[in-house]
């Protein structure tokens, strides 16, 4: 079970992901109206769950598992 905050991040990732399965931290921050350090922190947690591949100063790559998780949240 995901927290409400995690679900909000997943929804934003779902809507922002491009054809390369990448999202910039800056775009995600703007979409959610949340400061970038908070986004970075959550992306580290998502990386631990294998939902994204997160490296500092690089776009966030959404994994197949992350896409599935985001799709489940959006369908709710």
C-alpha cells in the first residue's frame, strides 16, 4: 500500500514521462509544486523500490515496474 504522497508522485510521473521513460527532477518539482530537495528525497525512496533509476543531476528513468505502479494509481 502506497502513501498518499507516493501516489501523488506516481501520478505526476505517469503524466510527465516521455517516450524515453525519462522525467526531469525540475519538471516533477514544478508539476507537484514541491521543492526540489523533497523530490530528490522521494526519488531515492522510489529507486529503493525499483520504480525509478535515479542519479544526481540526470533525468529520472522510470522502470517498467514503476510504470505499472503508476498506471495502477491512475486507474484508481
